[in-house]
C-alpha cells in the first residue's frame, strides 16, 4: 500500500525578523483530507482521516498533503519540500552531523519480540554530534513516549540544524549548498 507521511511541519521563515516558526502536525490528527483537483482544478474533499494518510490517499500524495494542510490552517503555502529518509541522511552527512543536546537515554534493541519490534537506537544523554543515522533514529523515535514528545524532538533537531547551518561562513555555505540541494532533490 502507499506510504504515509512520517512527519509534517509547516515552517514559516520571516526575512524581516530573520526568524523561523515551526508548526508540527501529530501523525494521528484526524482532519478533512483534500486531494488536488484534476488539471489544476479546485481541491476535492475526500472525507476525514489521519493527516499523515493524505499522502497515501490522494493520487498525487504531495499535493494531497499540501492541500490538506492548506485547508486545515487556512494559510497560503508557498513551497513544499518532501524529503525521504535517504535525503535526510544525505543532508545530515553533508553537514558532517548535527550537534544536539540529548535530554535522556534513548534505547531500544530489536530482538524480534513484540515488545522490542521497533528500530534500534542507543543514544546517551548530553550535548553531542549526531551522525546521520543517529539523527534519523532520534527524530523518528516514538516507542516509549507520545507523539507530542516526538514532535518536540523533531523541532529541537530542526532548530539545531538551522543553527549549525547559520554558523557556517557564507563562503562555506555557498560551497555546500549545491550538494545539500542535490541530496534533497535526489531523494
């Protein structure tokens, strides 16, 4: 079956104040689903479902997710960035990892039992540079706490990512930008 969105965030960049605001949507939030209309026509309501299923329900998953968020928030959305797990890993690798303050130990060893049937993770608390695999494990972790904690971890990671990108010199950032964009567009 088609996949669902793993994470959905509305990000607002304000160039006047040089700030970024994040609004995360819980995966299980029940909302009216809207699919893109044919040939640029008006969006078509599809009923109510979990917000992360708009990607799987609509014929063009990306535009279904976009139209669902537009109707839910009544906000204009100028750009849509879709990144799969390989793209996420590629971008984090291009930066050489991301420094994050890990609040507690995150651990799971999947030994095949029903209780451990989640992704492996073993992160110790403290300020540390996460490599791409660790970063993906951290932002996707949701097995022993709620989706709200997961959303907070994802926002924490985005803020740390933004801060690290902002600390690069303009020359270094310009040098890395083509490979960062390529990692996203390839995935």
